[in-house]
C-alpha cells in the first residue's frame, strides 16, 4: 500500500499541465451489498460518510484525469435483529471502512460526466449479529459512474459504484446456492476546488 501511495504522489507531481486543480470534498454514501455484478440487492441499505481530496489534470478542453483519495464507510451498517433459525442475506450486517483511489476521467466542464476504475483498501471490518466469515480480500476493484456540475469553485456530484471483487461468499443451506456478495454505493458529494496549480517545466 505504501508503494502505491508513493507512485500516485510521484505521478501527480511529475505532470506539467497548466490547468491542474486541487480539491476537497465530503458527502454521504447510500451503501448496500449486491449478488454478483449489479445483481440483486442484498440486506438492508444504510448511510455512511465519505471524505477525501482530488487532483484534476486537464488533458484538453473537454477531458480531465481526476484521481481521488477517499475515506469511505461502506457495507450494511444498519443492525438487523436476528431471530434464531431464520438467517438470510438480510442478516449480513458488516460495517466496512475503505481507503479508496478512484481513477476517474471527467468529460466536459460546468455540467460533466465521470467514469473510471477504482481500487480500494479495506481498513476495518466489523460484523454485528451474524458472522459468515472474514472479508475475502483487503483489496477491492470496482467501477464508478457519475455526473456533476460546478458553480464557481464549488461542485456537486451524484454517482454510483459497483464492486467487481467479491467481499463475502454465502451459501444458502436450503438450496445450496452460493451468493457472491459485493459492494454497491450510491453517493452524493459536495466539494471545493482551490486555485489552479501551475507547474513549471
């Protein structure tokens, strides 16, 4: 993880575009689990916090590369009352905290579209009533899609995230079906861009 952070810092500081911007943001995650990629929503959804920073690198007049670093609360964060013998996927109450690195591309300016891959690193995991195993991997891959608009230096964004990596595997005892539990998010963000940074070649 330290090597990845070093690489991101070196990459950003080595670029020499004249319209680069630094920004900070915060917002809310509407988080849930899905069965596979964009599959059935599992368990109860819940609200979490996100907070982070971004660096916007202008590639041309309409396209920017926009890497971010985000602390993100995910998973099913709503405690469900468990009744003995009635376990199902609605009982999966796993509170997951990630440090995420979206590698998004931004298309257009005042009103814009965002898309790109994301890599995340699990910081903490906590289960409530029912334990069905530890998270499969501390590293998660996923995809982001979103839209936003800006007013002067303030920006507002709405987006969705779907994990590609498996978080948990769960087997229904009655049908022997294995469920591939993955992270899903709907997120709303408010942020602020600082004065454009100019690098000297």
